[in-house]
C-alpha cells in the first residue's frame, strides 16, 4: 500500500512521510546521488548524516554487475539499508542520445534488484528542445512508462511517473495528467539541470507550477536539483524530494557550497561555515590536502550545506514563515528574485497555507500584500457586514488587536454609532470586530514610507469597503492621505481623534 | 605603539588587524564575555574555536581576587593567553547605579592586572534616559576617562575611549570628539543593549553613524552586541569589534541562535544547523540533557552561530558584496529592514567602498540605486562630455560592456554622428564610451517590472543628460517609455533599431 502522509504545510510546501519498503522517508528530502561502482563518500556516512534515502543508477548497475546485482539486490551492492531510488538510464539518454536496453528489460531489472523507488526508462526533454521534438520525447516517455507498469505488475516498490516537457507547459501538464491516469503515485519532474545551471529559476518555477496544477496532492520529486539556491524555491512550490550529484561534482570542480550559492575554493578567504569539516580544518589545511582527500572533504562540506538548507526550510514550514524565508533567499541572486515575483499570481500557494499560525508573520514590502494570508484576510474583510451608516478609519498602531487599543475605545466613545476600522497597507481595511482574526493581530510590519501606488490591493479594498457607508471619516496618516486621493474617496480627513 | 591596519573595506566595514600585547586580533571580531570566577565554557575552548580575544570584568576580578589578581595577572586568572579586554564596572553601574570603587583606583587595578585593552570606569547612558541626565553621565564618563589617562600614564595597553550618549546624537558626537582629543585610539560605543533587546535597530544605526562621523578612522567597539541580527548591520556601519555574553545568557534561557534570530529550544522541530554540537546530537538528545550540560552545549552552538556570522560578513566584505549581504539579512526582521532604509542617506558608506570590485554586484530593487557604486557611476556619467549633437538611448541587454554588443554596432552604423548610450534603472544613463567602467559592465540586475517612479535617481540622471543634446532618439522599452513621460522629455521614441 502506498502511503504519503502530509504532516504540515505552508505555501505549496509539505512536511511529509513517505513509506518505502526500506523505511519511512521524511520529506522534503534531499536524495544524494550514489555511484554504484565508484562512490567515494560512503553510503554509511550519508546514512549517519541523516540522509534516509539515496538514488543510484540502475543502468550502470546492469552494465557493470548484471546478474550479480539481481542476486545481491541493489541495497547490498551499494551497502545501504535505507530507501534506494534507482534512475534507469534517462540521464545517459539525455547525455548520449540512447542506451542499449529496452524499457521492458530495464523495468524487469529494477524489479529484480529490489529498488524501493524505481524509475521507468524515460526520454528526458532537457531544455531548449523545439516543441515538436519535445512532444515526441514526452510520447516516448509515456509509452515506456505504461510498458513498465505492464511488465512489473503489482509490487511493493513505488514506481515513479517521469514528467517531461521542460519549458513547454502544456506538454508538462499533458505528461503529468497521463501518468496520473496510469496510476503512478509518485511523480518526478525531469530534467531541469540545464535550466538550473543557467540560473533560469523563473522558467523552472513555471515548469513546477504546470505539473503541480494537474497533480496537486501527489508527492513530487525534482530531478537534479542540488544547488542550495534551488531548494527553498522548489519546496515552496510543492516539490517533496530532489536528487543531485552536485555535492560531488562541485567538489571535483573545486566549488564550495554556501547558503547563497557556490564559491571557488580558491576565491575564499575564510571558511564561512561551522560544519564538522570547516570547524575542524582551516582553509589553508583544506587547500593543502592532496586532490582526492580534498574532494571528499569538500563533498562532505557540501552535503552539510544541503542538509542544513533542507532543515532550515523544514523549520521555516513549521514556523509558518516559509514565505519570509523564500523572499529572503531570493536576494541571493537576481534571477532567483525574478522567480519569486511569480509567487503573487500562483493560486495554489494558498491551499497549503494554514488558516492560523502560531507565530506572527512579517510584512516587509509590496510583494508581501500578495501572500496567501493577506489575500484571505482581504476576502474576509470584503464579506464583512456592518449595520452602521457611518465609517471611521484609523491607522494601525503597534498594539494588536485593534479593538483592544486606546484609539479604538476613544473613537467608540465619541462616535458610538459608527463602524470603526483600522488599516494596513498589507491587509487593507480591518473592521475592529475581526481585528483579532489571523493575521490582523498576528503580524509585524516594517514601518517606512509605504506608498499607496505600490499597494493596489489596498486601494481596491478601500474603494469597495467605503461603498457600504453613507458617511466616511478618516484619521489619516501620510499613506492614507495619498490613498484617499488615489481612490477618489468622498470622505472627511482629519488629523487625529480629537477632531472627530 | 598603537597599530590598527585596515586591509580591506566595503561600505564602512573594514577587515583589519589590531595589534595587542597578546597577539594580533583580526577584525571584525566577536569578543566573548568571560566570567572571571564562574565561567562555564572554558577559555581554552574559545581559543580553539578561533576567538583570539575575550573580555572579562575587572570590577568583579577586583572584588573577588584583589591582590591575587595583581600578582597573577588577568591572563592567568582566566586561563587565556590571547588578548584580554577588561570592562571596569560600567555594566554594574548601569544595573545597580554605582560601584564601590573610584575611577583612579579602577584604572590602576586594570593596569596592575596587565589588561591588554582596559576600559575606564564609565557611567553608561543606557537607553531612554532624559537629555539632561544623559548629558551629566557623558560628562562624568569624560571626566573619569581623563582621570584614567592621568593615572596610568604611557603603557602598552590599548585604553578604550567609552563613547556615551545613546539616542541623543549630539551627546554621542560630543563624547566621541572629546575622547578623540584626549588621545584614545580605540573607541567603544556604549551600551545599546536595551536598544537591541527592543529591536530598535534604526536608533542603533543612527547612534553608530553619529559616533563614526566624528572618528571615521579609529577602530570602534560596540558594547553588548551579541545578537546575530545586529552583527552585519554594525559591521557595515563601521564597528570593528563587539562583545557579548549573549551566547551564555540565551543558552541559560533556553534560546537557540539561528542566522535569522533566536528560537526557543522548545519551539524547534529540527536542528537547522550543522555545527559540531548540532551535527553530533539530535534535538531529542539535546533536550534530554541535564540542565548544566544542555546550557553548555547550547552556548557552544550559539558561539558557532556567532562565529559563522562574523566569518560570513568578512567573506562578504572580501567579495565586495556586503551591501547585498546586509540587505538580504534585513529580511530577517521588519525592524532590521527599517534600519537598512537609512543606508541610502549615509554618506560615509562611500569612502570604504572600493572603486573596483572583482565580482559582479547584484541589483534587486529600488534601494539598490542608492548604493555607493551606483552613486559614483551617476556622478561619472554626469561629468561625461560629448561633442555630438544627437543622442541615442538604448535599453541594457545582458551583455556587458554595452559597446561590445550587436545593438551598439548597429546603431553606430545607422547614425555615425550620434552619441550612443544605454540605460539602467539602477545606474542611470550609461555613455557607451564608459560602459566598461565599474560597475556598468560588472553587475547583474533583476529584470522585472521596474517602474520609473521608484527610481528618482534615474529620472534625474536622464533629465540632466539629455540637456546636452539637440536631438534625442530613444529605443524605448516599457520602463523608458514611462520615464520619458515622467521627465517630460522632448524626444523621439522608437520601438527598435530598424526605426532609427
């Protein structure tokens, strides 16, 4: 029986549990790529570090071990007793154009070696392929995938549906829809490696959204996502797993991961990291090591950075501050910043966002008016019914909820027959009666020169709300004075409560 | 002889070397507070972690050890052979109102125990003191400081000038100026602990700027700055050292530091850190430890976070990306975001910023038009002289410098008698002839819906530049179309080069 249990969520991200024949994998999970023949960072080390799942290559295993692998099983071959995912040669197809094995034979082999999470032999679209050829690759992948299911029948293994189509969103959708119909429970999005190497994060985001739209609930794996900048973005958009050999490839290339990207070891002046590698060696020691030893140490460091990134993202989900985390991370690279601009229009981010959060959320700048919590609040406020004919609007103070403030009590004393509301650039108009609902009373906002032209949602909320009243009085700060002008309000503006 | 050597700088931050009688201290330096009687995290551990300087309390040392400390010296008392700074009881004055010792006696004692960096007995203003009393405290501190110099005469020790005045900027300036005149070489800014506890980062920033304006070159220590959010801000504004007992105080209070602030150990679900403490224990193990052991382990973790933060800031200075680092960090808390808004008007940030940087700088959003590199470039472009009468403006592409692009060659072919320039929202007008100077050819910018109203420096640069020409043609994108309108340009707007 297939079990994927979502325990917490924020935006489209989930903290979940995926049950496999070799143990439960907690997601989001980074899945290190392990070479079945010449792996240098041992699988024991990976397990000890806390990686409960690895991915290895079934095609290489077949070519190198053949029947021996069938006899011993893939877990024994790579010396690992956690969950093992197997790629099927798709990577080789992408690199060399073809492999010398048929999809049915490959499927049988993956079954024979007892892979926990096997992948049908797919034909990756990569990136930059013209539409017609991409369509053809998708068709081949779908055909292979159906053939695979026919060959392997019912097993405990979790067979992966390989979603192809790359930057052609309609192909991605088609691909995901068809694989869903075939009965695949776990989807994998391929193979945006080139996209990520070109830092085309916005295209990557669109591709993930295209797939998730069709299969919102199923767990999704993202192939080849091993750059520290990609992880928060991919998780926020709903990816639950991602594999990569980057820790090793970068190490071989002398590249040292940091939370903000990679740096050449030559360019470092400090080791800005406290992982066990960096806190037990100086930069000079690391540089002075012989080649192989240095590669292994840097690879271990890279694994620590990836692990810490995944854990930080998980903690951000638990804290309900994944939006903040992603927006902060976006400032690690201008192209990542372009990708997160899309967040304001991605509807699916709302479904995973809890209705209530334990900790206050933070508002910084205009993009934050589009976060799911703010959208929801504006809908609630728009539906608010008042029996009063008079409306008084008052700026937000630091004290929450608004109905507990001195300003509120003062206004009610002066104008007992008025509907009283406060306002926030991020949330719009806040009726006092609902000023304790989330997040009206559970946010902390940067106060500095917000300008109404940057907050179209505010102007909209203001215009709609005042329509319900015959007489409107506003205790206006700079922001509201300009907003009232922009909204062409017919209202009386006063400086303070005493003028009511 | 006093030696403080600045090796690299960015904004007002410096990477430097401070020579003390017990070794060279590399700055920026975090200076852990060590208790002279009951220190739990050993000074040996601190030294091994890479902290080359600690601070301890001379007043407590006097009360507890008396003559024994005079005989053994402070290094022997605390078992530490690196640089030792000694606070003099100012903290006790702040907490309890007074101490039972006179400034002259305290100064003599600090001299007797061979402190490397002793501090005169000051009277800290703290925060929230009315102006008259703050003024009185500053006067007392200045008097004590002069008395101290008179008593101790010429020694190898680096006596610290304690700058007081808190949120009263003119008192801070007065204080720094007078201490400079007395001959103090190292200044220490006191004691913004309450400010930092209230997250009043903007006030803290103003206070640092007030002091630095008066003493731009001298090294500056910031008292009590041990919160991970404060460090990048303080360093960028020119603080070279900062001490704190936060690592221990937070640990006793069950608070676990993260790069984005502190979290209660109870609220953590993961250990989002790979320091030696967190990578050798699970959260469950850490929680299950007995009180003392847990406090020590969390304190060590906190020290690792502080160390990593300082190293990351140092690496950002070396990379020439401190502005990016600080702006990213600012999104860890809305009140930190308020503080960094001040950066656009802080003139002194320019003097430390190198004229040329090895790595490309990143532009994200409107605040980045105010970074020193952009200000400098706009000045250079404003001074640019052209002999041509015609001007053609063309949008920036991804290829740098502009004169090496196909667009540029095409325009020159069509209009050989025109001055050709490109433009960037962040840098303004870029004459092709200087499109290879820093940072015109050394930046990467986020491309998404920039709006001219957010870039007043651009409109200004545009208006001034076109004045020099009789005929202006613009190959306009959306941004420039609106900008031309806003600047009321008398120019011909075309869609592409073929229309020239």
